[in-house]
């Protein structure tokens, strides 16, 4: 057990600690499914698992609460698996190494998995705490939220019977969410050939690293620098002035994470070596000045390397680099309906060489307005199609339209005010939640989402603010008691 089990509320932290010991990458949730089924069996809870792997546990009402409507506590079981490049870690087999760092709980060089492990932990604690007063309960744990919302898309028939759904996947204590953006992924595939590397060229590897990264929904408005775009800027400049030849490009990993690291291997004629080195130093200094207030740890390095045998064909190089520079990235539009909310955005998530003839560029688009989501998707497709790539899209997922007149919302706000003597913020979130998909299957549901404070999610800097967990727990118990 980790030192975090001594934190309060102890029962919640004990469940979270147990969850961190179970590997649970997206699309590889077998071990955490077994953990949940075992938990239900040990505690005598009714449970059901559907064909895709979602698990629901049910618990009857506390005596005297039998006439209350059933409440669903919902969280997802998978986690984003990101680590620093210098950390040895196997997400398929290793437990997360948690630690207390001042006012926060963090992991050692990897994502923490508090998104949405702390929500899972709270639901499990409710199910086994005899002191909690509640009506009929259902705790739903879904698979593959992070890479496709597969569990919510394929939720089995009859898995839910509740009237109210409390989503435990939010990241800002003191805020209650009643809406979220919809999203879609756009994947561009370049088919390339290689040609013999030219003679009398010197080859380099450029690395961009130590960026903050973060969640491509929650953090997209914070001005975080995109590593793929940054490397592409250098390549573009080198193509204009130094006859640059590109051999390799790799950056980013997950569609819903702002990429923190990227690198490229390229060559320039030997006669330009000194001039290019001087130009690179100026380029790096310009970027450091440009990024200084939003990326304090930004690094860009250039290292000479042995010559390579093959480089990209000129046509593909031109299309790839120009598309990476030209494709929109970041906030596209702010909401006029809810001031301060990002309405529409896009994230250039990853660039990967796959096999011997394909370069795959993955991006994700989000919007709380369905027509705007379609339009930004068209923007991205247009750039890549003009550059000669084959473009495909995921099925996408719907947003969750806010219902400010919801009875569940009114009772959640009232519970917060009673407990803490202040009114919580009610808002929508630019990140995607599963709620829109649940609403398609169960249109009578009323839903809210809340949680403790998380920062740096989807990055190795992910951290959970300790002081907000007791408030999250208290609000959940008060709501269950008074619904």
C-alpha cells in the first residue's frame, strides 16, 4: 500500500490506492474488469457485465429510503497512459507509483490515473460504507472512454434503471457541469516512397521536449505549445533556405492529449552546416522568447547524427510539412452562449511513420455546436486533402446539451450551499464526457458531473489536490441523502 491510504476520507483513498495497482490502459481493461467483478463478489453486490466489458453494480436502498428514485454513479475504468521519455514503465503490467507531493498526489513520471480512478474509488466506497444513506444505487464503470467512448457507445440493453446520473469524471472542485462538447477524430494518411539520400549532406535530429501538454479539451485554451507544430516550423524554414531533406518524424501519442514531445531526422547540404547552426540558434532563441510565459520548461535541441540511407520523396515531404504547418490547431471559436467556454477547437495529436509506406497524422476536433464540429472537421480535412493525404473520420460522439432547469442540478447546488456556505459555479465543459451518449439511450435521464480538482491530466504532470477530495466525498454523500 502507498502512503496515500492514510489520507482522508480513508475509505476513498484505500479504494483509489487499490485501483492504481491494477493496469488499465484503454482497450486493455481486462485486469480492471476482473478487479471490479471480484470486488462485487467479495462484498455481496449484485452486478452485471455487458458484452463490451462495462460493469454495473447494484445496491438496495438504506432502510427508510426505499421509495427514492434510483441514482447512477458513473465513471470510466480506463486511463491515459503517458510517461516521460526517461522513465522506464510498462503500463500493461506495472502498478502506478503514487506519492504525496505537498498538497497533491502525483505519480512517479507517469500519468496518475485519477482521471477517472478517483471517481471509481468514490463509487466503490459508497457501495461498501454502511454509514452512507441513499436510495437504490447503480454504479456504472465503462470501458475505453479515453480512446473512443466505446463503452458508452455500446452500453448493453437494460444496464441502467436509474432516474438520476451523477458522472464522477470532472476535474474542478466547486464547479458542477451540466454540458460538454461533442467530438470527432480526423486521420490523415500520407503514402510515401523513399529515395536515396543525397551525397554531401549532414544529418541532424531535432527534439522538442518538456512541454506541459495536457488534456486536449480542458487545457486547449491555456495556450499550451504543440510539439508537432513546433518541429514542423523548423522543417518548413529549412526547406525554404537549406534544401532540407526529411527522413523521419515522430511526435505525440494520444488523440486527446496535447503533444509534449516530437522529433525529426533530416539532412541539409554540408556547405550550409555553419550557416544552419547559426540559424538554428536564432530560431531556438525566438521560440524561447515566444513561449516563455506559457511553457517555462520548453526545450529544443539539435544534434548531429550519422548519415541515413533514405529520405522521403520530395512530393510527400512537401505535402506533409506544409500540412503540419498549415492545419489549424488550438481554440477555433469561443462560445457566445456561455461566456468563457471554448466552443470549438482542434488538436494536432500525433504524427507517426507506420510500416514502410505510410505516415499517419491523427487529430481531434471538439465543439459544443454540432454544425461547428462538422465545419472544423472540414477545415482539417481540406488542408490534408490538398496536401495529398487520404483522410478518414471516426464516428464521433454527441455533446451533452445543458439543462439548467434540471431537478438534479437544483438539488446538487442546494447540497453544496448547505455544506460549504457558498454557491458553486454551474458550467459546461469543453472536454468530452460520456453523458451525451447515455442521454441518447436513456433520454429521460437527468445528469450532473462533479469531482475533486485535477491538474495536468493526460500528462505525466497529472496531480490530484488532496484537500478537494473530502469536499467531493461530502457533496456526493449529501446529494445521495437528499435526493
